[in-house]
């Protein structure tokens, strides 16, 4: 008995710093936010679960939901398609050029958050942009032609795409490497060309990585905040005010002093991401091997 | 013909995409070398002069008595703390999950997976409520503590210690009478160098560029990080929005571009330094062993 107890104490000691952070900043905030979401506000003097209903029926909710939905419908499929194509093209030949290509593709990942706003401001400013010839050829000579509310979903999708594409291409390129050489060799002997190889052999074999990517890009996209908030608060003022769901939550908290509503909305968004995560863990085979390893 | 046609097409598509990917960064590197007027008159890819970088840097210092230096120091301090704490805690936890006996191990693994799959942004408002309750609002500790939770790192460390280190090594050390601390220190730690590099890479990139969390948890200018400071420059100067009117400050587009460059450069350097293990590290999040 004594020996077994000894066996566990060091494990707990080494595990506890992480466990403390996990509980303190992963679990406790959710419990506190749930408590807040039950609280009272000017909008709801009684508090309680009504806050959730009030937030969903808030006049700002539906437009933001629509914006984020359009953004996701553009962003997620484009991301999946381009990343898959690029990863497969890279994988066709494993030359030394691949190293430099991949390094180039990861560069935009360094341009994120407030730097992304700065850089995209210039990229889409027809008088200053390195792409100005392309913009002019499209008949765009003034920034206002691009920066209008109808285009916001496309602009935010483009920003998010370029920030994330490099990482995902590397990951999917990596997943393609895990396909065994024998399978590829056999397909090659059967006369499969590079395209057939990609569509009939490689794609089905990396499907679970693509599902993984689709769920994670969806979850991250749902939480869109920084880009619309920064653009709208300081560059093109008001152009994307309350544009995304997280902005609505932020405005509820800091502009309307309705913390209960803000907490309710952010918990609803968190819930969607939690469900997506749980589906990945329990309904796909993505983490199978790791659970098997856990013994 | 078919093969070489495919090959040409392949390099054209990849090459074009690579080109579009690097152009914004090249532009950003060159922008502060030009004056505001030159940004308009010269080619976007023209180089102005080195002196303009110095000039832009000196001009940036005119804001709030050189608060930009403070932002840089804050970014460096917060990031150093967070990278250190998150990498150490994740490595230890990953080791415990992979190589020792721990009650409810499966449960901790699943909780870690869930925490890793939920985007950090989703927790910002709940964390704000917690930080307010703790009385830590607008304290650097608010950012440093909350950002040190690194479930993705724990998962990577777990995969690493479970697959890259042969289980027999742990068993042998146990038979030789080592306890868990000793197994970690003498067996796992010396073999964990590649892992530490990958973890530090991810922790650094995520922390250095983080915007939303510090934006919500901090309030005073002097506690801000460099990315937050860049946001301040957007709204405090007419650089990106002439509508904000001329201020007394000599901060225009080249200055703001330089501030953006200061945020982007460390990430770029880290990419260059770590490209060797980048592909492998990315994949470690998957399941290839």
C-alpha cells in the first residue's frame, strides 16, 4: 500500500502546475461566466435563463449571425480547397525546392492581429499597394470601392485565410507524408497518374486530417473578433461595428454594461466550439491512436 | 509532354501562391525605408534609405514619451514568462500522462483534448469576468497567468513521451529504483530537446501576436503589449485614417509600418530558425509516430 502511494505522489506533484492552470483558467472562468450569465441587467431585472433568450432575440444578434455565417461559408471551403491542392502539389515531388516553397507559404502567418490590419490596409489601398496594377485592372482606383460593408465578409475571409493557410498546408503536407510508400508504389505500377493518385489514393487517406482542419477552422472562424473590431474602431470607423458575434458580446459587456447578456452569448459560442471539439474526439477516428497509447 | 506539362503547371501554381504570400512581408520590410510622400510616389518595391528607419524610430518615440519602448519591453517580458511557464508545465504534465501512473489519466487526457480544441478566443470574456473577480484587472499578471495554460503543448508532450521515447527506458529506470522525478530528470528530460523546441515555438508565436486577451484584460497604455500599441497608433494618429485629423505627432505611415514590422520580425525570424523541425512539429499534433 505504502509503495503504491509513493508511486503516485511524484506524478501528482509534476502534474499539478498544469492542472492548476487548467482548472484556474480553463474551468473556473466557464463556471463564473455561467454564474454571470444568470445575473441581472438593465435589460433583464430578473436575470436567470431569460438572458440567453434575450441575447438571441437582441436586434444585433441576427445580423451578426448572418455576417459570421457568410464569412464561414466563404472561408472554410476556400481554406479546405486551397490547402488541399497546395499540399498535394507540394507532395508530388519531394525536391529541395519544397523547403523554400513551404517557407514562403508560412510567411503570411507572421502577419496576424493588428499587423494584419496594417498590412491589409496598404494591400487594398489602390494608390499604395504592391498589387495596385491588379487592383487597377479590376477597375478599383479608390479604397472606398473595396472597403464597403458588402465586401467585409470577403475581406475578413481573405485575412483569415492568409494567416492560417501556411500552417495548414504544412500540416496537410505532413499528413500526406504518412501515406506508406508501398501504397503509392502499387498505384504507380497500376498506371495511376499524379491526378488519379491524388483523387483516388491520397485524398481518401488524409480525409480525417481534412475533417480535423474543417472543424478547427470553423470553430476559430466562429470566434472572429480582432479584425472587424480594429478596422471598425480606428481605420474605417463604424464599417464593421457589431459585425461578428464576439463583437456583439463585447459591445454588450463594455458598451451596454450588460454583463449577463455578454456572458450568455460568449457561453453560447463556447458551447458550439465544445460540441465541435467533442465530435472530433468521439465521432471521428482522429484521436484513436492516442487513446490507444494511453493504455 | 504530359508529365512536363503537369510539372510546369505545378510550379506555376505553387510559385504564384508563394509569391503572393511573400509580397506583403517584403512590402512591410521596405515601407519604413521611405518617407510618407515616397510611399506614394515610389514603386512599392523600391528601397528608400536606411536613414528613414532611424528617423521613423525616433519619430515613434514622440508618442507618450517613448511608450513604444515600454510596449516592446512588456511584450518581451510577458512572452518570456508565458513561454517558460507554459513549456515547463506542459512538458511535465505530458510526461506524467505518458510515462507514469496517474489516477483518472484517461479523463485528464480528454479534458486536455477539449481544452486544446476550443479556440482561446472563446474564453476571453469568461476570463475577463474571473480576472475582475480576482482584482487582477489591468495587471500584467492577468495576461501572464491566463496565457500560460497550454493544453496543446501538454498533448504534444504526451504524444512525444509516449511514442518517441521507448517505454522500456522508463521501465528500466523504474527497475533500477528511480522514482518519477528521477525518471523525468535522467531519462525523459535529456531526450526532450526537440520537443522543447516545438513547444517553445508554438507558445512564442501564439503569445507574441495575441491581441484579444490582453486587449480585454489590460487598460493602461503602459501595460500594453506591442500588438496592442500598434492598435493605439491606428487610433491615435492619422496614419491609416486621415479623418482622425492631423496631430502634433510626427507619426505617419512609415512610422506605423515600422511598428508593425517590429511585431512581425521576431515571428519571421523564429520561422526561419525553426523551419527544419516545423513540418515534423506540425505533424506531431497528428498521429504519425
